[in-house]
């Protein structure tokens, strides 16, 4: 399931910019509407226990949805190009006030343990950057982390 299957591939992602978000060749990336909120992410990070991980739903290729226990979440602040394109703006680089999120975790299938993790997943979630009252995460990409790392080749998105 974790290796790239030619029948699963779409076209290479535009300009291969998924690589800049932390993705790598080797498995298909799924473009999807995010199935969880920012509060769900916080719960998965801060309320999980060893025996009772709080998980996030993530769609994978072939329509499979899995529950992912989060092991890493990094905020990624996007440059606010609209502000910087304003003729009156003369300040430093502007960023949106709220971050997007890079997330990694493993599929909670009852088999994986802390010492023998199973299928690992990475996600990049777009938050919307300038919507402080909206806790909904908007769009995300998800990928099974390839078992054999490679930096060469196209990244395919479905």
C-alpha cells in the first residue's frame, strides 16, 4: 500500500511544489478537504495517551480513510503576498497571522506500538491564514511516508 502504483498516479503536481511543503516522491499525495478542525488537532496533540491516542481522519489513495495518531505538528507561516503587493507597503516581509500546519503521525490500527510503528503519514493542512474566528481547517494534502526515501522524481497528486 505504501509504494507508488502506476494506476494510482495522476499528473505530476504543478511545478512539483509539494516538495517545498515536505512531501517526497515514492507514494501518491491525496488532495482533500480537511476532515478535522484545529480543535481536533489540539486534542490529538495534547490529550492523547499511550493507551488512548486521539486520532485524526485522513483519506489515502483508493478511497481508504484511516485514523492517524499525531507524532509531530509544526506551524508554517505563509508569506502574505497580497499585503506586500500593496503600493503603500514598505515594511519587512509580511506573514499571515495564523499558520498552516505540517503534521506527521502513524496509522492507529491496533498493531503499531511506540517501538514498532506501522504505516506513517504526513499531511500539510492549509488553515486560511487570516481567519481568526474560524477554527475549521480548509484543505490538505496527505501522503503515506515512503519506506525507502528518495529525492528524485515527480510527486504525483490525486
